[in-house]
């Protein structure tokens, strides 16, 4: 069994599709935790729709993705956890595929399908829809099945991430001292590498990703750009150098 952690922001249409795909696509009755990071009323209709099949953790006010993710993990009742953004869509049979691939002391990234070119060369680029309202879930599932490969590489370090709760806590989770969520995931992956964990990517299932719907809202653009820069500067302050990314294997090690 898996505990899924889904921090929810202010994209109820994306959250609706995310939850539908997670619930209808699972084989087992996994724990699905939706961490409502503020904007409860905005997401209320979707949360009510799935209330009998999910656990809701309401933070009351916006506390940021890092704290929302950490609190979600703390509330996980299963040892295996899957951290997913609310703008992701689950493939069919996702839980059996991921459980099959789990190995201790590892962070497993299921591959992703994105509609536009990505900095991550392992991603499969295919525009199956850019709007959750019109996205065809059954068509995605039919397409995704044809991509499945029994292949795993040491090119992880991208979300979603599948790992043990114990390993997540051993690393300290997301660092909540950052002024925003940018760079924090890169630092988390770097720390996993530093303690010898394997950063794996599996191609036996692919999640669809709409690419940061919640942070691309026009009214937030300038603010988000400023916070992103502050996050990079904070990483520099903390580690003495800026965050780095190896475009071949996605390693984040700076030493």
C-alpha cells in the first residue's frame, strides 16, 4: 500500500482530474492525502466530491509547498510514499507498477509526459491537452500503455517521487526555511545523493504533467519571478554556490 501526498493550491480543475485519475487508476485502496495549502473554499467542491476516498489535511491558510508537503508526509500511514503535484495525471495501474519497482535506499521518479519541450531529456513530449477541463483521461491511459518499458535508469531527481517515508524523514524533507518552493526540490535530491541514495527513473509508468498551472497565473508572474530569484540566492547563502543540474543524468550534486 502507498500513501499519496498531493499538495493542493488554487487549481480545482487540475485537482479534480488528479484525484479522479488516482482513484480510478489504482488497483489497491491506497491512502490519498490532499494537503489544502490555503484556498479551501476554492477547492471545496472537489474535496467534497472525493471526501469518502481521500484524507483531507486543511492548513487553514497558505503556508507554502514545502510545509504542505512535509505535513502530508508526516500524516502518511504507509511506509511507501508518493509525492505528486496537483497538476499531474496518474496513469492506469500506477500503484502496482510503482510497488513492483521499489527498492530500499532509493528515490524513484516515474517518467512524465509533458505537452511542451522540457529541460529534462528523459520526458516524453506529447501534447495530449493543456487544459484539465477538456483533458481526455481515457485517451491518455490508452496512449500511455504504449509507452511502457521494463526499464530503469539512474536519471531520477524529478517529481513525482516514490520512496520510503523513513528515507524522506532521514533527509529532512523539504527545507521550509526557503522563501518559496523553487530550488528546494533540487536541494532535496542533492541531499539524497550525498547520503548515497540511488536516484532512479522508471519507464514502466508515465504521469502526465500540465506544467505548473498554479504558478503560471498572470497575477502571480512578477511575484513568482522575484521569489524564485530569492530562492536561488538562499541556496547560494546556504551552500556557497548556486544550484546545479547535470542535463544528462539530472544529478544535482554540487561537490
